């Protein structure tokens, strides 16, 4: 851990927004399942994860709002969790591409969750030792939630991989859809540098976990070979995000300056 | 012998002793309960859809979280109720099948669309408010598993109505557009929520048996009146009005008088001609059909694991 | 006209054979794929017994515990969960209730209040 490095206010803001956006967009996607899950019990399970993630996003946004208020070169209207979530456009969102991908079928949703939760798990493990007390506290709380998300999603990956021919086929298809968005997780954007996080270690741990779950799921995939797409962290998103935001932000855009 | 059992059964009910699944019960009691509980469960599950419609558009993160938690609660309530019905010898899959084939019904209120954000508040305040009035007496219903499920439901339900009212209260203090949205939602949900209590008592002739069995404890009209008296006062706090020119306090009756309910509309919606009947059922059927391969995969995996390691179910620790 | 014989809250009448008719063929595919039913027992806080909370469906025990966590402990209702597949629960027969439980009725001497002691006796 590098306590000595001083990071700029702008960097901290961007970093917090990145963490918040990741959680919000992932939670939003999960919430799309609410009422449409494959069985009641799992409908409830995935809604729980959505709630955890939206809770994390709120914590990060609320924290981000503090330095934003103090900063002179930030837009003055973006000083609450809601303005940060609802009034920034696609190019300002800093989430990674993985989380904005559509849910697809249950296999795609599960695999996306597994990739993302495993990433969050190792990231928060590091962040819970961060020099920044606030960040540390949010990460420590979130880590408990994410630990469960990893357990839940990895068990489902195994079930689907080692379930029926159909489920295996769907899981492999989900892999083809999603794998290219996993590389970005470990390519630090400028605001992620000097945040006392070790990306090389994170990637190593993540790979190890993914491989061991894949092995148990009896799926054999060439995990290293493919091209990775990136850009989300710096606002270069897929077209999916714009549509998601159009829906999510509709009320705040259509009825500005209102209390809800 | 049969007669005797029936007397013993009725004695227990009269003494407020709960009937449990393995106790003897008249076949008609069992059938009626299965129908009532399963239809109640279906209402919870279908009821997730109109509100779920606004989860992705909730106007603040706080509201978004509240709405997810609420719709999720409804899934839980459906689950508790299906479980209670399952103790009577019907499986959840069978109940789903009855829902999907149109054999089983659910509350017609959920066949109305949620057009604006204010509808989420109106549903919480009016629809959940009406539901709670109906549900509280069911906590004392004669069948044990149903009563216990309802206790759990009522405990969780109490936040639903409050959040709805709070949502509308915020709108009522907001911009002109918000106020209009609020009034419009009340206008659209008021009459359908009155219909939730069912037809007038004289058009609902078979409640006597259910009263005797204590699976129903108040008549439709009694509960409806109670609801109207309650809401007519609460609406004043919102500074809104209820869309009924005939609504006024009757000093003699100590109740509010109210206008005529459009029962023709009610029967049409019950009969499948509501604005969203088809859409709701299609959504349920699609979710169930799309989930089939998921459920099969989990079953296949569990079987595989059980045969490899018969002493241990799954990966959990044994007690 | 729509045929409705009963109608009140939670009971929205019946059509065709009525929803309670479970004798008819019920599964469209004919294959039973329903996840087994589990009974859930929750310890609400450290030091208390596990108490029956309800039931749910799950494919295996691990999933049953997780489902129980998601379904029955959303409001901090528990610190520990037991699950058991419903089919493994053996219950006493209600018809035997008289023989099983009534004989305990007249054994008041098993209860401490049966014994009258002078007030002078402390700590007993």
C-alpha cells in the first residue's frame, strides 16, 4: 500500500464515479429481471443482488459528492447521488463495458455476474485496506455482499456448465458474448493509477478463480487467447448504455428540478 | 363416522383452534382453500408486473431501491402463499399451470396499466391499502399454514402502503406537473381499488360457508366501507380529491356515502377484457417457459452430484 | 355471462373446472421437473433455537440454504439456517393426538407450581 502518494481531487472524484457507475449499471441490469426470473426463489435472489449493488452505488456517489462540492472545476449541478446518476450522459459514465451488456438469457446474466462479482471481490479486498477511510469503509461493507454474489454466481456457473447439454451450450455462448469485455477490468484508466490497487495481482487472482470455477463447471475455454474490448472506463461505451440511460434517466430529464 | 369428523372439525373452527394440514377436513374446505390461497398467490406474482414496469425508470436511487424491495417482497409473499397451498396437496407447478392456462384467476386490479410514476404511489396507497384491510383478518383464518403465511405477509406489507403514500405526498408538494400526475393516478386507481373488495354482498351469495369455516371473516361491503372511510380522510392530507361526486360524510350512518361502482367494467376485467389481461399472462408464461431449461439444468446437476456423493446433498455443511 | 360461484378477496371465482380441481392432467410436458420442497428453520439470534420459518423450492441443499437466506432473512430475521427436504420430515399423526398428548394432562406434579412451600424458603 502506498500511503505516501497524494492523488488529486479530480482523480478521486473520477475514481469514485467509476466505482459507483459500475455498481449502478450492474444493479440496474439485475433489476430488469425482477418479476421475470426462471423461478420465484431466484427472482428474489437476483433482486437482492440488485439492491446490494444499488446500495453500493449510492454510497460511492454520496462520497463523490463531497469533493465535488469543494472542487472548483466540476459542474455545480452534480452534487447529489441523484444528479450524478441521472444527469450525466453516456460519455461521462465511467463503468466498464461488461456491466452494460444486455442480460440475455439466464446463462449470460449469471456469467456476467460471476465475472463482475469476482472482479469486485478482489478489488474490494484491496480497497478495504486503502488509506482513504471513507473508501475503505464502503469497500469493507460491500465486500461482505460481494462475497455472497461470488458464491451465488459461481454455483450457478457450475450448475449450468455441468447441468444439461442445453445449459452448457448456453453458457458457452454467453462466454463468447462476454469474454472480450473482461480484459478492460484489469486495464487501469488514468484515475485508477496510484489508488494503491495492484492490478497485476487482481488479474492473477481473478484468472485463478475463473479457471477453477470453469473446471468445476466442466467447461473448457481458451481463456487467454481472445481480443479484449475496452473504453467504458473513459466514456467510450457500447450503444447499449445510451438506451439504458435513456430509460433510467427519463423522469429526471422529462421533469427537471423536481423532488421525488 | 363422516358426520362425526365434520362435527369435530367445525367445533375446532368454532373454538378458534387452527386446522393443520394433516388434520381431517371436509373435502370442500380443502378445495376452497387451495383455490383461495393459490389465487391469492397468483395475485402477488402477477402484481409484480405493473410495478416492475417502473423499476428501470424510478426517478431517484432511493425510490429505485424501495421499489425493487417492494416488488421483491411480493415475490416473497407469493412464495409463502404457494407454500401454504402446497401443504394441502397441490404442487406449485400445478398451480402455475392453472394460472397459465387461465383456469385460475388473480386479482383483476393488476390488469390495469401503470402509465406514470405516480401510479406506483397510487398502487401502494390504494391497492395495497385495500389489500391490507383484506389481509389482516386473514391472519386469523382457520387454516394454520395460511394464517401463518398471512402474518408474515402483513408484517412485511406495512411498509408498502406507507411508501406509496409518502411517494404521493412528495408529488403533492411538488411542481404543477407532479400534482397533476398525482391527481390523475388517484382518478384512475380509485374505482378499480374499490372493486378489489369484490361484488356487493347480495351478489356474493356463498360467503356464508366461508364465514362459517372462518376463511373469510368480514363481508365485501363491510371492508369496502371501512376502506372508503379511511381513504376519504387520508386524501385530505394529500390535498387531492377522490373522483366521486357522491362521496360525502353521512352523519347518521357515521360512514361516507359513495357513488355507484361500475360493475359492468369489473366483470369485463374479471372475464379477461381488462386493458392488460393478456399482457400480464403472457409475461408470466414467457418467464416460466424461458426458465424451463434453467430449472432442468439445476435438477440435472443436483442429480449428478447426489449420485456421485450420496451422503451429502450439495456443498453445504451438515448440522 | 361469466360463471362465478364465489368471489371475495384472495378468491376470484372459478372458471371451467375450477382452480382447485387437481385431478386433471397438470403438467403440459408430462415430465416432472419441479425442484423439491424444503423446510426452513431459522435461528433468529445467537442462543435461541432454530424455529420453522416456512418452505421453499431448491434443486439441492446448498441452493436451499441460499434461497432461505434470500427469502426468509431479508429483514435480519436470522443468524443461522437449517434446511431439510420436506419428504424427510416424519410427523406424528393427528389422529393419535389423544393417546399421545392427553395423558400428560393429569401429571401436575411435574410442574414446580404444584408444590407449596413457605415463603421463608428462598432461592428455590
